[in-house]
């Protein structure tokens, strides 16, 4: 498969009253055509800012992309003018945002909101865009779409609104779909409907997907490859099966161990990751995870480990080898 | 085996309707949101009963109606043999001390202008327990029990993380030495890495103090981990109730089957082989539930009687209750 996207040393900061928030700290990765990349990590670790930076949707000020390049189809998106990037967004790159309730305009009909992008990017007239909007709503499983196109968002349920967001994300046949926690606010049965739908559409349309979530369950059945983020950095990258079978960064190990699983006998204690993620304004020296890490050694306090290859397509940023090196402590480190 | 356990709390025909009114000057009663519509079940001494179901199906309302935070529309809540829905005044106040609640949202449920110490000692003051020095000691002891440094008493909630705030909520709930705690989605608002801390804490406290929990959640993996028995709720009614292992091995209600099959498993190898029951259609409104079985509009197995009569909630096998015409 051909290379679609190449992110190099991307760094995004927010300049606030309290100081500089180091939201994304030099991340690099690639994505091929038709590939699905899952990004996981806890709240505030820079997942959303990381993908928003790709398409320059960072509020400026206070935000700024301070370093790096994003090569999409051979062009650097970071160097594009506002007009140029706008013609990429919602067109070659479709987006589904984190919150379906606030991302739809309450005073516009569902139809109008889908048609807008079609008229803007695809140059369709009203009749064409209406026909296509109905087709898209049918595609995402809204019954009697031709009638419901005149409804307002409040007349749709949460699951239906999320499907409308997907329809908008897909409206211009994007090469890349960025989905930021598209199912987090939904119930599991509705979530299963949506995931099923996205898989089908991906296979039919052959688009690449970046799927952000903090739910390690949902991406397991969807992604080809995974990135694990911590404190604005990529700490592990691996093909999906490899990541779940051989997690190699202590944070990933902890994350997988802290999940109760429906298919496993319970009753044992869960592994919990004690402590808290670091303050992004005042990043600690050394490895960003050292305060909470059970495997830490002296070096972890002073030097930040680089992301290095440890297997086929598998990279981790850690000084130790979790399969061989012993656990050195159970307690989070506290500055005195 | 489950019959031999002591029943701590019995819920019998519990209904909680919220009236829908229209008109500004004269309010006309035009209908009801049937949030909880006739629940009957027991909670055994020392167990954790999980309560699961989709958003809006009535889980929180059930918890609140049991604790008499709402006046139920109908039904009884019998705690150690006494109907607490009939209690008033001092006897209700005394009973309430023994039943506490941990809330869904650790960010919204703590008063931001009170210190941690005041938050935890407030229930002690309300019930005039202990005097000044003893009370301060008790608060420190409670903070210690939930794994917070007693040194934090003078700090405010915003200075804590979600997991720590939830611990403050737990310390407050424990202040009056309750027997029974309704845990209303105590971890849903927390990050995955922090959730395990709170689950482990709740399990340790149960062991130590012999607590009984009603554990409300929409995440079946968490509920399976912590519960002894699980009740599945759909649109204001219980559709299934059985032991945790039985529910997982042999879910009988089509909704439970769909729910279990929809839960994602964090393992790509397992996910690859799984067969899903994908439900069609959306959840009906509790203000206008369908005729017959509540689930008939989405049920993949519905047949004629399902559209006509409501299935009875009955014990199909020993300790396994189901409301479905298939059985
Ligand atoms: N407009 C802003 N001003 C200042 N800081 C910001 C702004 N937007 C984001 N941040 C900070 O950047 C960091 C990364 O945020 P981001 O939204 O990418 O997190 P996330 O990983 O998507 O989390 P979640 O899972 O909660 O969505 C956070 O610490 C956040 O507080
Ligand atoms: N005070 C109230 N007045 C009117 N309707 C209410 C009230 N409280 C709850 N409801 C309605 O009752 C139904 C059940 O609500 P409840 O909060 O019990 O659901 P839940 O199962 O806890 O959902 P969630 O998982 O989203 O917390 C919903 O339709 C809700 O809108
Ligand atoms: S580098 Fe050290 S502190 Fe960081 S994850 Fe590895 S062992 Fe832990
Ligand atoms: Mg986000
Ligand atoms: Mg609730």
C-alpha cells in the first residue's frame, strides 16, 4: 500500500497565563492508504490536539504548532495557507469530532448540515447535494432518510446524531477519516452498531482511518496498528495483535492490566496504575512516566528514553525490558 | 444456595413515575415518564448486586428511589424487615444513616467551597455524632481508610484528580458506618488507569466492613468483575437477574444476549472471532413505552405475543429470573 500520511516531529504548545502547555511533544508516525491506526492514552495526553494539529485546527492563540511537518499526498499541510487547508478539511480528510451533541448546529436541519460540505467542496447544486445527503443517511442506516432530512438535531437520538456526524465525515469520499472518540458517549449496543458501520464503509470505500479512543476494547477489533500516547509523546507503537499480546512499555502493560475483561474469570485484584499523569506545563526530567512506573531505574529520573525499534513494526520508549527486568517498586514517586 | 443467604433489602413492585405537565397557568398532567416501572428483587447481606442497562433506562432513579431520595410512586422497599417507604421523621432519618450513596460524577457531587475535611465530616455533624476533637480524628481515620493522606483535610476538591475526588466521596459515604451503599457509576467519569484504583478500594472496604453494594454501571466488564449477582434493566423494567457467572455463561433474555455480545473485548484475537448481535433501531422513550414487551421494537427474536402482552418476570431456573415470552 502506498504511503498516505507522514507526520514528522510534530510539536504543539499552548501559551497560557500559567505557562506553556506542552500538549504534543515531537511525535512522528506514518499511515498507509486504507490502513486503520488506533491512538490510545488517558485524558489530556494530547490525542485530540495531536490530530487537530494535522489539519491546523488548533485555536491560535493560545495554541501554536511550533515544529514539525505533516506530509499528506506529498504536500506539507503545515505550510498551507488558510484557504488551501480549508479545501483539504472535510474533503480529502473527513472528520468526526468528540462530542456529537455540540458539533451539530441546533438551528439547521440535518439535511442542510450535510449538504453544506457537498456544495462547498464538491461544487454540487442544491438538488444534487440533497440526493447525495439522502444517499449518505441511508448508508449510515437512518430509516426513511428522505423524510428525516428535514428534521432538526434534537429530533434525533444520540446514536442517530452520531451517525449523522459520520455521514458528514464521509460526505466527500475522504482518503483519510479522523474519528476522535466517536463512540465514547454512546451505549454499547449503539456503539457496536457504529463500529460495524464504520468497518463496512472502510472496506467498501477503501479509506484510511485514525481512530482515537481511551477504550482499549473498541479499537482491538478495528485497528491495524496502534499508537500509545503519554504526556504528549508516543511511548509505544505496534501492530494491533502485537500490542495486546506483547505490550512493552510499562504504561501499556499497566493499562491492559487495569482493565476488567468480560471474557475472563474475575475475582482477582486489578492491577492499578497508582499516581497521576504529569503536569504538561512542568514536564518532569527523564522519562515522563517515571513517577508512576513500577520498573523504573536510576536512569529513568534523568534521561528520556527515545522511541526505538524492538520488533517487527514494534517500537517502545523505555530504558528497560518488561519481559526480563524486575519490578523495582509498587509506589508512585513523590517529590519531597 | 442463594436462597439461604440473608436478605438485607427487598424491593417489591417499585415504581417511580415523573409527571409530564403542559400549560403555564394551569398545569395539566398529560402523561408520565415511567422511569422505573415495577421492579421486584432482593439484595442479600454482604453481596454486590450489579445493575446494568443503557443510558436512561432508570438505573439512577432506582437507586434514588430505594434510598428514599425520591418518594416512589408505588411499591415497597423493605430493609431488614421494615418498609422504609412508610417511614417518616426520626425513624426515616435513623434508617437513612445506614444507607448511603456514591455518585456518578466526582466533579459535580462535591461542594467546591468546602474543604475535604468539612465534606467528610458534614454527615457526622448533621447526625450530631462525636464532638470537635473526636470528629477530627474520625475524619482523618476515614481519609486514611480510602487511601488519602490525612494531611489533605484542609484542601479543596479542585486540588484533586478524579480518582482522588471519588475517594473523598467514598470517605463521606462511609462516615456514618452504613450497611448498604448504592454506588451509582462511581468510575464512569474516571480514566481507565484510575478506574482500577477505585474498584480495588471498594472491594477492600467491602471485605473489611462487610458492606452490601448496589453497583450501578453501564460497563458490563466492570460489573462482572465486582458483582456476585447482576440485574439487567431495560426501559424501566428488569429483564434478567441471576448470578454473575450464570449471566455470562447462559444469558437468556435477548437484550442481555445483545448487550453481552456488544461489549468490546480488549484483545484483537478474540475480537476477530466474535459474533455480534447487532440491534436495529433506537431505544423507545420511557414516556411512551411500546405495547407488549418493552424490548419488542428492537428484539431480534420477537414473535406475536411480544407485541400484545407484557412478559412476566419469573424464576426460570433456580435463582435465574427472566422476563421474556420465549421461556
Ligand atoms: N485551548 C487550549 N488551551 C490550553 N491548553 C489546552 C487547550 N486545548 C488543549 N489543551 C491542553 O492540551 C493537552 C492535551 O489535550 P487533548 O485535548 O489533546 O487531550 P486528549 O488526549 O484528547 O484528552 P481526552 O481523552 O480527554 O479527549 C491537555 O493538557 C489540555 O489541557
Ligand atoms: N427528576 C426527573 N424528572 C423527570 N424525568 C426524569 C427525572 N430523573 C430522571 N428522569 C427520566 O427518567 C429516565 C431514567 O433516568 P435515570 O437517570 O434513572 O437513567 P440511568 O439509567 O441512570 O441513565 P444513565 O446511565 O444515563 O445515568 C430518563 O428518561 C430520565 O430522563
Ligand atoms: S524508562 Fe524507566 S520510568 Fe520510563 S517506562 Fe521505562 S522503566 Fe519506567
Ligand atoms: Mg480528546
Ligand atoms: Mg444514571
